[in-house]
C-alpha cells in the first residue's frame, strides 16, 4: 500500500523538519507506538517483470499483483509479498507517477497497533523538532467509485529526494467494510497489522519481514529519524558499509530492524530484505530473480538481496 507520496503530499498542509539530526543511541520514548508495516522499492524493469512472473515467489509467499485506487483516484499496480504482520511492495520504473516511479525510489510505512497512538506520535514529533507534522487521509476505492477511509497518516516533510517514511493508523471504517476482508478485533481499539492482513501466509514459507536495509540520501535520512524516534524505535548511528559517506542509522525494536545507509541519490534504493519462515528448511536455495537473489535457508530465514539500483 504505497502512499504515493507526491500525490498525497500535493494536498497536504505542513512543514519540514529543518534541523533534524540522526544522533543518539535510542529513543527517549519508552513505549513502542510504531511498528514496521511495509516497505516498497522501485526496481529496474527487468527485475520487476521477473518478480511479477516468478513461479517460485508464488510458492514462497502469499503473492499477488494488484492495482489499487487511492485518494483522488490515483492508481498504482504493485507486486506484493505478504506475511503475518508485515509485507513487501515492489514496483518497476514508471509504475508510480512522477518522482515516486524513478529507479531507486523507496518508502516505508510504520503503523500503530492501538487506536489513538498516531495522535501521540504526532505530538512526539514536535518534541523531535518537527514543528508542523504533515497529516492526511488515505482512502481506498474497491471499484464502485465510493471511497472508504483507509488510514490516517503523518509525515515529517513534504520534500524528499528518493525516500519517504510515514506513520499510519488504520481507520475503523475500513475494518467495518466487508470488502476489506479483515479480521475481528482482538481487543478494544485493535487496529493492528495482523488484523489487517489475511492468514494466507500460513500456506507458504514466508512469515514476516525481520530486517530491512536501504540506501537513502542524507537529507531523506535526516527527515526520517524524528519519525523513528517518535515511534519508539531505538536509533543509533553506524559507520562503514554505506556508500561513499560510509555512515548511516540503525533503528531497532518492534520486531523489525531497519538500516539506512547514507548514499548519493544515484545509489539510493532497496538493498536487502530478511524474512522469517513458517518452518525450517534443511538446504539452502538461491533463486535468481532479475538483478536480485533470494536465498532461502538453511533454517528458518531467507535473505533477498537487490543490486545497486537493480542494475549491477
């Protein structure tokens, strides 16, 4: 569920981060409010087409190619690998409009598990130096021309180079709509990821995304750190292994570790995704998918590595 940043932000009102810094060893906020929901990456056309037509991926994960209609009638067609609580969304160059559809563009959605926590995140952002968080509503049209409120979202800025992150909270109207095929609430105020996603993952190997690594520009990274910290992630700076600058940030807590390498725009993009499996496999299998390699096993872990901007 890509937000389609350029389109969503066109109608949003808000400011930027300004002096956000990627410093500190952990969030000052003890309670975890945001959790990894999904990420997306824009790959070269050959790799995106290979993903779309891969028989292996259809066995490996709950996989589908789906066209979605969001706010303002904007549509996008993505390739989805879905787990129990998390998922991955992949596009080819030009699949998204404008800036979002360029090679190496990527995004990250972080969601709440309890109703009302997004409001707390928004307040925390102000403590993290974001004077005017950007708020907007994403809707979904199931094909009848009547959009249903899908989720509320918050960003730190309306400007970005190639990567954007947002906080989101599913709306009760969406859970109440039978077309969404969601699950009943497990507790009062349950707006969680497991409730939103189907249980089809149980019949496949992939269970969840446990680790993510992306190359982002220094500016995009600086705009992302306040959101991570406001959501309760432990954020620490790292050195080495991240393009020409050799530095970056690692965000931990909440079940998924996210690493951001600070790189020039031409090196930006999705680099590596690690996933847990529903069961252990004895042997290691490597599946070449375009300019990427998915290594599954041995054990209960899979690692999907993407070439630099999908061209190496």
